C-alpha cells in the first residue's frame, strides 16, 4: 500500500482525452494525477477550449465527461 497522502478529499484527479481511431473511440489516460479537482477541471477546460474531447477521472476510477458528442 502506498504511503502517499491523497489529501483530505482522498482523491487525485486527471484529465482524460478521447479521440476517434477508425470506428472506435480511444480513451487516453496518460494525463498526470493532480491533487486538486479544481486544478484538474481548469486544465480540462483549457484543453476543451482548444478542441480536445476531455473528461475528468478521479483516483477511484469515476469519469466525468465535459465534451458533448463523440470526437470527429
């Protein structure tokens, strides 16, 4: 078990990217883990404004999508 302190909320957050690859939607979960949801949300909105399809994922695996529709 990790000794890393996840903070009072118990969660880390990261930006998740969606892209279409042929007939499938690929989810790229390589964004760095961030200790604060607000910080991760700000990054997600920054990427969304630039045309990326994004969502937030918490360390428990829950995904909250921000982009509507599927990537082109």
